[in-house]
C-alpha cells in the first residue's frame, strides 16, 4: 500500500466501554457522535490491533471460529422517524414495473437504468441517498488532477449497501452482486470453483504450495481464439475447466445445464451436457422457433424398413393402394396433411416411411418388369410359331 494512501477507520460500539485485547498504538480519545449519541474511538496513531499485539495493517482483527469477527449493524438514527425513498434503487425498497399488458402479449420494460459508475467525488460521493455499510475506495486529491479540481475523486473498489447489494468496482450496485471487470481482454470477471485434486505444485518464486481449480469463469471481453478456438474477437464467454490440463485448462471435465430433479422417481427430466471435446448432449425435447442449419446431421433409427425385402412381407397391391387413396386422399402409412399441421413431422419416422415406400415401389417395379418380360417372351414365341 502506498504511503500516500490513507484509510480512516471509525469503529462504532453500542456499549459504554470497550475492552480491546491487544495493542492499540497511540492514545484513544472517547468522544460522542452528535447524531447517533454512540461513543467513537479515534486513534492518533496509524495502527489498531484487536486480538493481536502486532497488527499487520491499519486495522487487524484476530478471532476464533467460535466467535464473531466484525459486525456492522445499521440502526435508525431517530427511532421515531422511518423514511422510505421509493425512487432510490439502492434504498431499502424498490418499485419496478414488470411490463405493460398489450392485448395478450406481455411487453418487457427495462426495470431500471443499467448504466453504472465507479468514479465519484466529494460533492456527490455515491449520487444516492443510501449510506453504505462498508466502502473501500481509493482517493485522488483534486489538487493532483489535470486540470486541477476543487473536489477530490473516489474510485470505489468494494461497497456493501444496507439493501444487501454488493458492488465490486462499481459505486452503485445494480443487483445483489454487481461486479465490473478490470477492463482488459481475456481477464475473467468472476471465477467459481473448487480445488482440482492432483494439481499440487510448488511456486518457484515464493516456494509456497499452489494448485489449479476446477471452475466456471465469466469473461466479458475476449480476443479471437481466447480459451477456445471458436471464440471471435470481442465475444463474451462462459468457460469451464477441470483444472487438470495444461496451464489449468480442461482435460476431461463436462458442463451440465439442467434442472435439479428428484432421483429414482421415474421422471424423465433432461438437460444439456457439454462434453470435454465440446460436443453437446441434449436430453429431452428441443423447440426451435427459427431455422436450423447444419453441415452434417446424423439421425439414429431403430426400425429401418429392410423388413420390406423379407419373403414374409406382403406389400399392398396397386389396386389396394388405389382404393386407399380414393378414400383417404394420402398414401398408406404416410401421415395426412391434417396430422402434420397438428403435430408436425417426425423427421426420423418420415425418413423410414419414405424409404419403405421407395422399397415397396421397387418391389412393384420388379414384379411389373417380370410380368412384362413374360409377356414379351410369350409374344416372341407366338411370332416364331407363326
């Protein structure tokens, strides 16, 4: 931490005295906050240690797992006044529209202004009426800015608001967790994962143990081929890895997007599974409202109609087919136009039906050719007799 970076710490206690186990450099002067009437301790020296005699930072708290470390409690300054600002999206309450009903169609409206910021100044520290529970920030004095300013600038690094919203690199969180990245390509904005077993090594610089993780990472700004060769320039990405490949990349891991479904109930609930080679497995139905384009398509069939060529198979005669068409207005085994309009086309089944029709026509053509050959033979024989 640079020497010119100053961090002021105010610790509020709701009791009349504070017992601190450790060393507090300097003299603590008890004063009273004129607004909350709560006691405040102000140290004239730079370090505060609670639970330690040698604090490693401006403020260090040492605690055991069976006790609380630091608690910040928000209370009303005036117990007789309760105010709610419904226009403050960072306040305790938020009123948002869910859409406008137009006929039978629900029209989505953006619930709030998605623009955000991280730089504020001493005149408008947060541009909001909310007062943060916790706020970590850097300060740029106005006198050092170009051009020189009469106000100091603050760059928010981490903030927690009374509503429970948390912001990282944003001063006004738009959601329960709002994270802004570092503004460079290929850098993840968030990583969620566990330790990848079997990846332990020793860091050659500090000789400390290190390991890779199996994780999911969100990258908001990508270069071409970044993390995967399908990536295009300026893409955004969600990547997964089991941490067992080169440099922590994926080796055998797969990624599942699916509902959490009950087990052993006989309920067939599907989902999407992306395998380690990038191919996908979809379990369940897929509704596509648009075109499907593919360079190659393989469809598996379990009833390919080779049985048509078995000696036991008896195809309909042409006269039978003619009678069927006159009554039903479509070929036997082929769904009618009404059925297709109502249920659509089963592509695999239709391929089977069409092949069956081709095979039956082939058998009929062979039968007809044999009849023609027999007639020709009889004609030739009759001509020879004459």
